[in-house]
């Protein structure tokens, strides 16, 4: 199988985890109500932990390898500042897309990196695709809940939009493979920029939502989510 076909298949598989997570959120019903609430907050925390693992174990370590300290500082700060501006704009327009922005800011740079990685090691690309898919599942769940509870969009419309977004993976992967593999500094800059933005969103929006008064189990979801990233990082050989 050619590298191009593998990249398209793997990044699409990782992207499909987003509408799959949204579909699970749409049908999830747990009784009693307190348990459903606790599970939901646990999933939010799990998604936050997965995002933190993407920052700490993939985006930052891979990104800083080809950049100077000054460039890392500029890209990382710019990512945080831009996502703060986006957060302010979303709040001003009452648009509940913070978790969606976090999901895509994680998915697209990692898909770019996957495409670039395939020029060196297809095995590492395969494992990276698995990590991305496992991260996208809870992130799709959380983004669906955020949008469905704050808008009048139908279940089918939200899941359909997430399905379309899944095709951003093959596009980004092929760009990484054909255009950016020879420019590792550009890929690194994008990854560090995304890391700054994700870190802002995690502490501004996701972590506060994970906390549930008088319940202590949901934050363990963050531990589990980060552990998922650690295991994936070790499998890749980091």
C-alpha cells in the first residue's frame, strides 16, 4: 500500500473518531441522574487530560526540536494570545465552540505531523494515528455536548458537521507529506503555536467545567486522559 493511501486512511480514521464521540454523546443516557452528571464531567476531564498529553508529549517535544528558543517563545505566546482573542470573540457573540476549537487545534497539527512523519517512519505514523483517534473520541463527545446544550442545532446537523471536519485530517496529512516534510521548522512552529492555544483553552474553559461540587471522581478522568498520552508516547518510542 502506498504512503499516500495509508496517510489518507489513517488520518480519516483518526478524524472519524470525532463524529463517533459526538454520536456517543447523543445517545448517552445513564440513570440515576447524578451518575450521568458525574460521568459527563469525567469525560470532560478525560478530554482535558488527553489535550494536555498532546501538548506535553507530542506538540511541544516535537516542536521545539527544530526551533530556537526565541522562535518557540514567539510561537507559543502567539498561540495562547490568538486563542484568547478567539475566546473573547466567541463569548461576545455567545458562540459555544471552545471545545470544538480545542479539538481541531489538536487534530490538524498532529495530522500535519503524521504526514511529515511518514516520510521517515510509517510505523511511527501508524501509532500516532491511533493516539489521535483516542484523543478525538472524548473531545468529540465534549464538543457535541457543549454545542447541543447551547444552540438549537439538531443532532444530525452537529454530527454531520463533525463528519465533514474529519476530512481535514487527510488534507492536513497530505500537506504534511508533500509540502512540509522538507520544512520541519514550519511543522514545528505550527505544533508549538497549537500547543500554546490548547494550553490556554484547557485552563480557561475545559478544566473549570470538569469540576463538580461535592464529587471527587471526575478529575481522575484527567489523570486517565494524560495516562493515555503517556502510553501512546511510549509506544511511539519517545
